[in-house]
C-alpha cells in the first residue's frame, strides 16, 4: 500500500560564463590582446607584437564587443600596422657587446 517515497534530485548550479580579460591577436596568434574602454573610446593593444588601435564605441559595448569590432577593422585593412623600431637598436647593442668581448678589453 503505497510505494516508497523517492528523494528529490538537486539541480546542478552551472556557473555563469565570464568575459575573458585577454584575447587572441589576429596578427601574431598569441593570447595577448588587452582591451580598455574609457569614455566611449576603446584602446586595444597586443602585448606581444605591438599591434594597437583606438576607436569610438557605443556605451553598451563591453570588452568582447570592442574586440569583435577590432577584428573586423583589422581584416578590412583599416588598422595601420606600425613596425617596432626598437628591435633594430637592440641588435646593434648586442653586436657592440660582442666586439668588446672579442678584443678582450673591458672598461
């Protein structure tokens, strides 16, 4: 007369997805893009290759939306790619150091 009472299963609580802080660079492929949005202007910069851009965004945009707009601008060719000039100077400095070592004179 009457069956056994069954226990109720607890539902699993799934964590809400979070917006990432860093994104993948379309130029070098590293996860080094940082996005800052201040006063309706998004500043995006790659910490690895130095690719950077700055543009206006609506107030409802978050970091992920600004990154999407950055990717669109990159593949449309609207971003000017600037080469780093510091790399050439570093090579000259290392060559100068090696010449001093070869001569054997240290000042």
